């Protein structure tokens, strides 16, 4: 499972012009599910997102987690994170999980983050979404449960 994580001051997700999610301070996570990913990877990713210490403490150092600042997590499914563009001009998506497998894994990630005590908003699975955000910092990180990066 892979994620591009951005610390934000605010964010929203729209589908066909209709807002499906809005939030203030927190993290936006674009999340890709790989062919071998299951509940274990979803639970690990949720723990990493919720406990990632990238919010400022009283000294201005990145030392606080989403839990500590009372922020919201926005999870947006994004299969293109498994796109391999190393060869040719057209990305290969064979390492991305099929939708019928990826959907339940994304759902498990959301439930796990909620169980850890964080409010979660989401995009709409398999929809063409418009994600708007105000990146705070900017702070952007890559996470991978296989520890590729």
C-alpha cells in the first residue's frame, strides 16, 4: 500500500461538482492499493498516518501527530500510485489491485484510522474526483507498507 501524504490547512473533494468531503487542518492521503495488500497493510498504513509526527510543536518543530493536534484525515483512493512509467510513455498499472479487491482494503484503512480516534473524510471510490487543498508548509511525504521508499 502506498500513500502520498500532505499536511493541509484545509481540503475538499468533489465529484461532478458536488462536495463529498471537506475538512480543516489535517492530512490528505492519496492511497494506492497493491495486488498483495490486505487488512494488515491497511491497518499499518492507518497507524502510520495517525501517528506520523509532522505537525508543529510549541517550538515549531515537526513533533506532533494528527491525534495530538485534533486534525482530520482525508483518504482518497488513487490506483495511479502503482503506475510504473519507467519504460515507454504509457504507465503500466498491473501492480495495482483490481477495484473489487482495493475497495475493501481502503474501507479497512478508514475504519482503522477511525478506531484510532481520528475523524476521517473520504473521496468516492472509483469516481473521477477533484481534490482541492491548501498545503501547509508545504509538507508532502511518501509512505509505503513495503518500505520501498
